[in-house]
C-alpha cells in the first residue's frame, strides 16, 4: 500500500541531494568565486550546472535510465562527501534546508498538471529520454518551438521506478531554493539588527510566492522564471547598496540570469538589468576595470555557454535564434519555419495575450485589433476583470495587511536609496509587457510586484518601530505564510481527491494518459520507417506532411516546401 509513496519520497530526496551535491562540486571547481554558504545558492548552482550539462549531453546521448542514474548518483554521493567534511560549517543551514523542503513536499502531491503539460512539456521531455538531438522538433506543434531548460532538467530526472513522475521537480527546487535564500537573508538581518528596505522587500516576496504561487502543478516555465526574477531584483538591490564590489555578488546575478533566460528566452528582456550593474560598476572603477570585472568573473564563461546553448536549441528546433522574433530566423534550412509563419504565430501570441482570441472566441480583423491600443477596451472587459482584477485585489489585501501590521505614527529620517535607474528599467519593462503581451504569465507578475513591493518597502522602512517588535512581526508573518501555504495545498489536494478520485497515499503519482505519448511514438515510428526504408525492407512512401531524413548522423524533421 505504501510502496508507491515510499518510492516517491526516496526519489524526491535523492534528486534534491544530488542537485545540491553538484552545487558543492561547482563551488569547489570555481572556489575563487564562491558565492555563498547558503544551501539555496548551492542548489541553484547545481541547477545551473545540470541545465548546461543536459543541453550539451542531449546532443550526443539520450537521457535514459542508465545515463541519468549515473549522473544523479554522482551528485548524491558528492552531497554526503561535502556535508561530512563541512558539517560544522553547514549545520544550521542544513536544518533550514530540511524544514523548507519538508514543507514543500505537500506541493508535490499533484493529480492534475497544467494544460501545457500534456501538450508539449511532457512529450518534449519524454523525447529527450528516448532520443538524442532531433533537428526540427518545431515542426510538430507550436509548443516544441519554445524549448526550455525545464524540459532538459526533467529529462535527467527520468529514473528507474519513479519513471516520469517527478517532472515537476525543477519547479519545486526553484521555489525551495529561493525560499531558503530569502528566508536566511531575513533571519540573518534580524539576528544582527540590520533591517532595511531590502529586508522588507524580501519578506514581501517570500509571502507572495508562497501564497500566490502555491500550486506547483501550475508553475510551468513562466512562474518559475518570475520567482527567480524576484531573487534577481533582491541581488541587484544588494549590488547597488554595496560600497565595494566583491566578485561573488556578480556570480549570483550571472547564475540567476542564466537560469531565467534558459527557462524562457523571452526573459532575455531582463538582461537590460546588466546596464544597471554596469552603471554601478563604472561609477567606482575605470572603464577597462569595469569590463574586466564582468568578463573576468569565473561564472561569465559558463553563463555565455549557457546562453549559446539556449540559442542553439531554438535554432535546431525552428531555424530561429529566438522564436518567434522573425528577424532572427533563417529560412534556408530544411527544418526552418518560414518567416511568414513566424510572424503569424507572433501575431497569434499577441492576439491571445491581448484577449483577442480564446477557446470560444476570436475577434475580426486581428491585425487591426492588436495595433496600437485598439485592444485595450476588450482586454479590460475579457482579461482585466477576471485574472488581473483578482490578482490586484489579492495584492491590495496583502499590502493593506502588511501596512496595518507595521504601521507607526512615528517616522524616522532615512536616506532614500538611489533606485531611479532601477525604477526606470522596471517601468520600461512594465510598458513593454502591457503594450506587447499583457498576460500576467508573460512577466506581468514579476514587474508589477517588483514595482509595488519596492515602493512599499521604502515606505515601511520609514516607520520607527522597536527592533524587538519588528522581529516579532517578521516571525509572525513568516509563520502565517507557512500556514496559508499548507492550508491552500491541503484544500487543493482535497479537491483533487473529490473531483478526480485522487488517492495520494495509494497512488501518489500525477495523471499521465496514453495521449501524452502520441508525439514521441510518432517520432519513433518515423525513425523506424526511415531506417527500414534505407534497408529497402519497406516502401519509402509517407503520406504525413512531416518528413524525416538523416543528416550528419542526426534525424531531421521537415515539411516539403
């Protein structure tokens, strides 16, 4: 009865320890740029390395049970090796590490995943476990044109016994590691009585991501990326506040930027933050030294390699360096998506995000609709007074509660932080989001929350409150956040038991239907037919629009033009 749950728990811990184990290894390899003793950052370094490795290895190898077992076992053993020799150093961190991932375990009990999971998240990942690089996957459907490091990470979590039932693990790891990093920053600041606007900002982010993003099954690539963006903003704030610039602060930002862009290349827009960093560096160093500060960092080359691998995967899937940006596309390859179709898809994404199309409706004259601000009235009617209004009401309630808890008639004189450049960048990102793709999942959460919480944090920092009272309020809010997170997940599980007859003790795994394998089976069938055709064992006639051939020992999917 409990064997299924026991297997699930074992592999949950096994993957968790293995990822952190690789974080230890990277810290050892690039010791000069060791970024933190926080296990959360060790975990993000592990994800950073495993993402790069999974991209590279998938070119040559399929991520099957044997390959993945060896890779994950090495990380698992590394975890215990480094913990054993550094136990005193990490003792307090280990306790926080276990507590957070014990709390998060309840979020891993899922029956129904998000709508994109069967459409392309699961099929794409499963293909990586059955084949090495296949060129032209973008021919299969729109989802396959936007690869993500989430799929490549999932593919190396495909392990014996548990099989594909922990494909939500990267989302859990990202939420957990970010929780661990921010909570330890807050705990340290409370301990040394150093509470400023960054501490308040961290608390607000911690509350938001756990209460609003509590459903791991709904995270996908978008919410995981936006969770990392919140942490990126915190590190940028710390970067701005520092008088000196130790290399480790830039190392954190490069790791976060790499992971964010790899989850969804759309978030390359946030690389504009690099200009803020460069502005801060050049104020304190000469131009040549500023360039050296960035390029000379030990994580710059891995970051650059990571970025190239992301671009490479877009290219081999679609013929575009970034899809669906048509000017980055090359049409002269057999697997390329035509620029005409790329523009049509880009318009479709814009139409959908501006509420011009949905499952049951589509506006007339879509090109006219998405132009300028013609779409705003309809967007307000169909999208704002639904998802955005609910989100803003929830956000307003959170802001009001926090202000009430920390409010004080007494104000203290403080020097306001110099965040004009950061606010300008965030406002530009807000305008770009609203004008081009005003759906919350496409970066709306990150930019709206960052602007709101930064403004609120600066206000809260002006209240003159006794330090012990502040500490008490922080602890109460963190405890309430944990209770709400657990409560909402318990309620979610109860609903899934009622609606879907989910039995998390007897069968803890999420639902996987035969239809999820349709595309992987189609590819394997095409490969088999192609090989039999070459051997002249069958006729080489295929009616399907999508054809397959072999070039440079790689299978290529293409359409007859």
